[in-house]
């Protein structure tokens, strides 16, 4: 029911990209991503719906070939199966939700 940020394991997914799984239930997962400037998340897709909120910084997000530069307070979504990618234009913090949860993000790596 309650989860402490201090217990969220920091996982380096790529150099300069840290993921912390903040909370997860049977139907929803929330993760925090800290990206250094210049970090690129290559195009990929997954069966989960994904929606994200930019906490700080600036990031270019592409979903199905459409791109937008997003800053604090902006958000985006990538439906199930949609190819999406991102590049951090400056040091950025993003909070993403996944539904259903990503099983690979429940573990310490991935």
C-alpha cells in the first residue's frame, strides 16, 4: 500500500539512464527515470500502455514517427505496441506509468 522512495532500487539501464520502480500493483506500475543529457533510448515497443510526465529537464519523445520536445509539466503516451524513442536534451527526470506492469521492471535489472 505504501512504498518508500529510499527503498526503490536504482538500476542503470544504459550509461546515464537510471530507473527506479516506485510502485507496482497487479494492473499498474510507476517508474522514475533519471537521464543525463544526450542519453538516447532507442526505438522500441512493448505490449504495455505507457504514459509519462516530465518532472524536470527537457526531452524529445517520438511516438510512431511523431516527435515533440517536452519540458516540466508536459506529458506523453505510447499505446500498446507503438514504436517510441527518446533523447534527453538536458538532464531530465521523467515519471512513467505502465499498464499492465512490466514484469522485467519488477526485477533488479532490465
